[in-house]
C-alpha cells in the first residue's frame, strides 16, 4: 500500500474511517469521498492532515472529474445506505445510495481508470432469513428488506463489470460489524439501554436470534486482504469473526463487560426486515490465507471501553 493511490468512498463513516486510518498507517495516499449525510469528519480528524477529503454524492457526474484527478489504483467502496430496518421506510433512498451509486462509480472507473482494483463492502443481509447452518457464498440470496436487495444489485453490478468490461472487482458480504465509532445497531443499543437502566434490560424478539459479528479491525483487514490477494474477477466473500452468538448471550456478555448483571426481559417481536439467524461460512476467504487480527472477546472489550469514554464525553458536553 505504500505510496499507492487509494480512493475510499464513505471514508468518514464507521468502517470507512477505520479503513482510512489503516491505509494512512501503511503509507497510502488516501482520498476520501463522503457526502457526510452519515459520516463524521471527527472520525477522520486524527489523519486529516494526511488525506484529501471531498464532500460528494456518488450519484453526481462530478465523480468522473474526481476519478480523473486522483487516478486511483485501488477503490474501496463503502459509501451507501446502511440499515435494513430503515430501508423499509426509505426504499428509494436505499436503492439510489446503494445500487445506483455503485453503478455510477463503476461507470466512472470504467471510463477513467479501468485498471484500478475495486472492492465493495456488501452485507450478509443479502441472505435474508439466513440459516441455522453456516451460510456459503453459493447459498440462496433472498433479502428480507430493500437494503438487502440494493446490496445484492450492487454486487451483481460488480460481477458484471468484471465479466463484461474486464474491471478488477470483488465484494465482501460483511456480517454485522461492531467497534469504536459505531453509534447505532444492536450492540450500541444494548449499551445505551444498560447505561440508562442497569438493573433491567429489554430485548427485542425472544433473545434466541443468532448473529455472527465482525470486529471492525478484522473487517478492515479483510477488505485490504481481498484487494491485495484475491483474483478480483467479480467474486464475493463472506467475512465474520466465526463466533455466532444469540442476542441474549451477547447482551449478557456486554453487561458483564460493563460490570452489570441485569434482569433480562424479551418482547417476543422482531422488526420487519430483520433476519432470524446469520452464521457465516468463511472458508472461501480463509482459503486465500486470510486471518483475523483481533479476537472477538478483545474486540467486544474495546468497544465497551470506547462506549464508556464516548458516553462520559457526551455527558460532559451536555452539562456545559
């Protein structure tokens, strides 16, 4: 990566900002594209003097001019709509920010820098209801929400642009990613609830829903590993920490890390667009030689420690 020209879309977001940090650490010349609708400049404040940041929407034609200026050797595509439940209420926005934006990016790369490698951060949401058995990349894709449909469409564009136009592309189906700077989704919600009510915790559903999580440092490593070591012929890879856990077990682990032992109550209902069980088979990625860099338990402790610091800082600001 040293001195390589890298374009990161969504680089001010949760995963994107960690990716930017690691690229800078490796000596890459990084350009970030983010419309800042969800991303935060403070996520990349620590490396702001070593990167170029452009506030742009990937649906804009100005993207071609930027690609011409940067001439990236590697494009890491993380921008897009980022919530399956929210996509149920915002179908068009989800489609435009995921499928349409990806198509526009690929068209720009094809026109300006067709030799660039392009790696897309997709989602396990493409599998829909999931399975009690580990899911392989060849298994059926039946999304439950518009978000999964748009991510799958983006994957298909990545594959078609490799096979038809000769671009060097790959997609990673990331299972739920967690870690510092994530301020939403299940782990964040659990910590917020525990902070507000240390003695009782209410869980959506019956607590037996299974998730296979991915610590953000491992997500970053997987994206960069695929960029450097995969065939890049439009293929897809699952990525997870291979540590499936029920939501109830997760809640208990987070509570223990926070030094709490609350009574757990379940609602018995699940929001539309949510899946019952996602367990990843990551043998395809491991077959290339990939190894996670952080153990799952260590990642969870890091996230809890960050949350405490973030919560304390937020409380301090609200008192001023």
